[in-house]
């Protein structure tokens, strides 16, 4: 499994996610189905230094894909996955990997962030009307040049704050 998939699978497995395919849509427009994070405009993503990762979307067996949507992106040093879910923050906070979650408030919305030290990964969740929006970041560098976990978490939080106004409330 390529490193990109392992990083994404770590996030997905951490909260029992199913990664769905990305589709088109109108940026920030709530719809009857779960909001698709890949519907963000290329300009909005490029403006904050993100680019689309090449490759295919993967899935986790046994998880309802109607509860999750994702979009794989990246920066020069980190893998970035944007996620939307129907699960609420209390469900997400109760997952085993969320132990040690730090409560936050982002744009007057309840949020939290947790670190996955073994994977040099950080996930920030923020409450939305459909459930939650998340930004997962993970180190892209080789094992001998690992990005500091604090930097990985700062990137997750910065991206969440930069995009929050573009995510349906």
C-alpha cells in the first residue's frame, strides 16, 4: 500500500471512516446528501497552498459510505485529507484514537484536535449542521526527515480555519 494510502487509512481507521469518491458540486452549498469536500474550488485550495493528490480513493471495508466523504490533497511537506461526516462530535471524540483530544472553538463552532504520534498525523474536527468537517494532516517526508508533530498539527488547524467559511454550516 503506498505511503499516501497508509496515511489516509490511518485517519480513516482511527475513526472508522469510509472514504468516498470525490464529485463536483457547488462550493459551500448544503445539499440533501452529505457535503463533498472535493466541491471546494481549485482557487480556494490553491490560495491556501493545497494541491490535489494524484491517485485513487481507497475505502475501509464494513463502514457505511453514506456517512463519510473525503478529498485527498497535499502541501509540499504534508498529506492533507479533507473529510465530512454525518457523525457528530461526541461520536468522533469517543473513538479510541481520539484519546487526549484537545477541545477547540473555530469560528464560534465546537471543535477538537487529536494527534496520532505513531503516524506523525493530526486531525482537527469542527461541528457542522451535517455532522462534522475534518482536516487530517500527516508527514509526507521520508522517515529520516520527519516534520515535527507540532508543525503537522498547526497545519491542520490553519487549514481548518482557512476553509471554515467555505464549509456549509
